[in-house]
C-alpha cells in the first residue's frame, strides 16, 4: 500500500498556546485512521492545517507525494482532499442538491477551461451560453448527486429542493458528507460526523462509513464516540494537549495507560504522582 | 522650515480631531463588532448643536461644549436603540445597513432643520498665538490638543478603573461570556454609544471652530476619516485609533503642502486601500486567526423567494413595452425611464451584494466611470453613441474589476469600507485629472443617443431603448444564476471558508461577478450622460450608491425581478407623488431602516 498522507513535525501556536505540537502521522491508501482525544486536544486544528485553511508554524504535509504545506484550501481540494466541518458548514440558502453539486466544483471540466487569463472569461461565456457539452456535464453531475444522496436512504432524497437552512442538525451533517463525496476525494477528513445524532442515527452513519471504507476510500475520522472509532478504524491516533500520546491498533490504544489517563483525568491530581510514590 | 512646523501643528490638530472620532468608532466596534456608519452624523449634529447654542443662547465655550457633549451622547444612545438593539440575532449585515440608514436620516434632518448652506461657527477664544521655531500655535490648537489628550486620559481611567469600564472590556472580549456573568450587555452598548458619540460630537464642534465653517455634507467625510484612522491602527483597537488618527492628520497635512487641498481626501483613501491590502489588521494587529464557524445563513435573511410565473413576467414586460402607445404623458415616461436606468444599476448591485455577498457602497463610482467613458469617447473622439455606450460598459467592467480586485481578499465589513473608498477615489480622480476629465468643470455638450445616425431624442424612444436594455440584462443575469456560476457565487456568499475548501477560488468568481455587473452599471451611467448632456464629478454621488442598495434590499438580495421592482418603487413612486429631493433621501433612509427591521428578505425574497 502506498502512502497517501504524510505529516511530519506539524506545529501550530496561537498566542502562546501550542494547539498542535510536533505531530507525525502517516496514512496509507485505503486506510481508515481514527483521530481521538479530549476536547481541545488539537484535532480540528490538525484538520484545518491539513486542508489548508490554517498555516502551520512548523512541519511538513505531503499528500500523494506532493508537499501541500503552503497551498491554499482551493488547491488542496483540487488535488482530491475533501473535509467536513465540526459544526456543519453547509451553504444555507442553497438547495440540498446544489450543496452537493458545489462539492463537485473541482471536477467541472466542460465549463472551466484550464487556459490562463482568458479561462475565467470563457467560463463566464460558457455559463451564459451553455453549449451541449456543458449541459451534459451538468446533467451527469446532477444524476450523480442524487446517487450520493441516496446513500443516506430517505434522509435527504425527499428534501432535494429544500434549502439547507431548513434541515435538521443531523441532516446538515449528512449533507456535508454528501458534498464531500461529490468531490470524489482520494482522502476524506470527517470531523465528528455523528455529533448531535441519536444512537439509531449514529449506527446508520457508522454503517455508511464502513461502506465507504469497503469501497476503498481513505478516511481520517475525528470522533468522540469511541465504540464507533474502535469498530471502524484500522489504526487509532490519540492527541492530548496538541501532542500525539498514542498510536496503534484500536485494541492496543484502548489499553494504553496514557490514553486512559488523558480521558479519565490525570491520576496525579490530588495525589502524589506515580514517579514520586515510586521514589 | 517655518511652514514645516505650521504643517506639523496643523496635522497634529487635525489628527486630534480624527482621534476623537476614531476612538468612538473603535469603542463601538469593540463591544458590538459594528462599524458605525452613523458616526459622522453625530459629529455633524455636534457641530450644529454647538452652532445653535452659540448663536441663539450665546453660551460661553465650556457650556457649549457641555451641551454638545450631552446632546451627542443622547443621539448615540438613540442610534444604539434603533440600529443595534432590535437587530440582535438577525443577519450579520443588518446592523451595518441600519447605521447607514440612520446616517442618511440624521443628515437629512440636519439639512432640513438648518438648511444645506454652510455656516460660520465663531468662537470666543483669545486670538493670541505662541511663536515656536518660526511657526506658531494658537489657543484653539491648544484647546483641541487638550480635549484630545484629556479625553484619551479620561477614557483610559474609565476603562481601567470603573465598574462599567470593566463591563465594557468584558463585553468586547466575549459578549456571550459577559452576558452569562450578569453583565447587562444592552446597558454596556448604550453607554459605549453615548461616550463614543459625545466624543464624536465634540470633534464636530472643534472642527467647526477650527475652520469656522460647518455644513451638513461634512458627515460622510468624517465617517470615512474615522474609519481610515481605525483601519491604520487596527479596527477596534483604541490606542491604535489614536495613533492612526495622528498619522492620518500628519500625512494629509504634508500631502496638502506638497500637492494642494483637492488632494486631501485622495491621501486618506489611498492610505486606506494600501492598509486594507497589505496590513488589513492595521499597525497593531497580529496575524489573523481563522474565523469561527458561522451560523447557517447568517449573511442574509433566509427566505423562500416569491416566484412569479413566467407568463406573468412576460405579460408585465409586454405591458411595459406597450405603455407609451397607450399613455403619452412625457412625465410618466420620463419617470419610468429613470426607473429603468436605476434598474440596470440595481441588477448589477444585486448580483454583487446579493448573489455574491460582496456589499458594495461605491456603486455610484461605476456609474461615473461609465458616464465619463462614453462622454469622453463621444466628445473627444466623436464616436457615435451606439459604439460608446457598449464600450463604456466594457470599460467600466474592466476598470471597476481592476479597482476592486485588491479588496477581494477582505471579508465582511472590510469589503464594504473598501468599496466605499473606491467610490470616493473615482470621484476624486475625476476631479483632479483635469487633462482628461476637465476636472470640476465637468463635460458639457455630450451628444444625444443615436443608432446608426438616427438620434434618439423622443422620450418614447429613450424609454423603449432603456427598457429593452433592462430586459436584456435581466434575462442574461437570470440565465447566469441558473448555471454553475450562480451556484458558485451563492456558495461563496453563504460560507466562503467552506467554498474554498471545495476548490472555489474566491477572487476568480468575485472578479467575474464584478465584471458582469460592472457592464450593466457602466451602460446605465453612459446612457445617463447622453441624456443629461452634462456631467461632473458630483453627478453620481454616494447617495446614488445608497439608493441602489435600498432598491436591492427592497426587492430582495440577489433577486433579479426584485431589483427591477425595487427600482420602479423607489424611483417611480416619489416622482409620482412629487416628493421634493430633500425629503426623498429621508424617505430612502427610513425605508431602508424599516426593511431591515421588519422585512429583511425584501419584497420578493432573497435568492
């Protein structure tokens, strides 16, 4: 399996607080990596750095053997990296279908000739005139958008024309994933896809992610629901205070004392620390 | 050497006056995240209240200052009560638009009460001057410096050591947290508006005394100067605002010494644009942090647009074309022709502000570019109007996009400031580039419209021509909105961070939206020039920009049919009811305020 994403020494500081510190991570093609850790551990900051929304203070990120450290989010998306957002950033006034179609933006070929300088003007002209090739592309993408929405059963398909602001919280999360899938990503970053979902909905989401993984999609998953992470992940990476404290197979990570401590609180709070008691 | 000191003193004095303005703007931005466009109106009111007190009550200076202080504070509290408090929780842009509406209402009220004529503002200060190193300092200079430094010191003590000061700082840092800790945020906002406005009013009084001249038009310039000073120091940064103001005052003063007074504002705006482009966080701002995730649909009011059936739209269009055959009244046709010209502008603005979410306050600048382009091509080169008008559209499209391009990196309120500045820069360049534009003289005897030698004089023909252009532009724009391009622009408006994460290059699409919209605005300006046969740098002023924005909001942001309806209603109705010009602006301001408060989605709904 070839390496798809390689992060080395990633560091990001905000006004003296180090949100991510010296973070290394390698993801191979087809893997599903679970990224867990308590609130404020630096998970979402890492996503922002990988997807280009934020710039690291140090470290390198390579995606498909290409350094993407200095690239903007537009360019990184065009390379085949899609992400969802922690609190759901859907396009509120766009219909469900249009939201998904925006996800396919980087794949538009007929309307977006790659010529320099005059390319944008030609794009404008093609949008106005809409020759047959452009119409065919749009129709094909529309059909594909509906197929993607059908992955979510009856959750989104009946609401194809509804504006996204009218959707429930859970449906916005689903719509974000549908939009990400429309990009045909090589790597999908999911930021807490089941936040705010009840157990039934969570199980549905878990099944969907399992299907995507079975289809060969490489996924980096931030999630708080540990059972789900343990069931889905090939490997789990644990962040605490911006630092990676453990990485490995789910069952190993689960038993790792550092991880237990990070989640259950520090054992030295209100008691002499282990080192001291040994001494 | 002596003049150098005089220019320095002058720069510092003006800088102090700007500081009084900018500090208030910074305080308000700090607690409410709002650039208060009505700040200049308070400044004007301060000047006029002072004038009235001196003229009618013959008050000595300390009493005058106290009266101005209290009156301006009350106006500030009123602005907070009307423009900010009722709009909490509505679209991000709503309070900003509300302060613009308030500023137009207040300015117009000042004009109606005190007449638009300039007045002298006498002062009873002794007229001795202290000589220093060849220059001199007068009593008024010292007074202004004293008020500036004194207010800054009092403000520092207030923010640092009083309970309310603590509450203000807490609210500025985190409004929600302050609210949770029992801070009465409304009271804090009200207090901040009162303090800020009291200082702004004093500033107006002092500047009136300094130049011995006040007029209602000083409001808009004052707002802009305060904003420029703030951008230099970092928006919302109080000490930064003071430093920025002094810098702005000095740069203006030295600039005038080198180039002359008509360049004064050009310096301010050039500085603004440079800062917005290279140092958008100002001298004292740090590296910008990724904006927190917005609430869904926070930019514009979400709504279900009203869709008229296609046959109804065609029937209405047909009726509009048939109208001159039935009713020949030239007055009605003239009014509707003005509405069609305004509709071209509104279509352009609704694409940029509504569809792409880039609020433009400088749209009149595009009209001016189009008008001058067509007029100069016709007058200087003798080109026929059927060539100059479309050429003017293309020139406006290209030039407008180039001018605004540096601002595309900016977000939210900044783009509004930048477009405002660009609108002013266009007007100032027209005023100062005399070899091309004939400067303040304007362009005379612009030939009438013509098509292949046939002159379009008759009002019926002008009406049909303009209507046909509006229908054509509306059809094109509708077609554009239905394509991937429209979807992309709306995605940028709704959430630019998410849009970028899906591969949408913001600058490319914003530029294309401005290029497309610029054409219509340029054509509208060009036709206006040929119809008026005379234009100057004031033909298309900032009021036109506000009017266009009101039309767009009335019709529904991004709504093509709405833009045309907005133009008909706002241009047509006042004309039909024969409302005089000064009341018209007042009505626009009030309509804008009522819309933002009660029907933010407009008549036809946002798209």
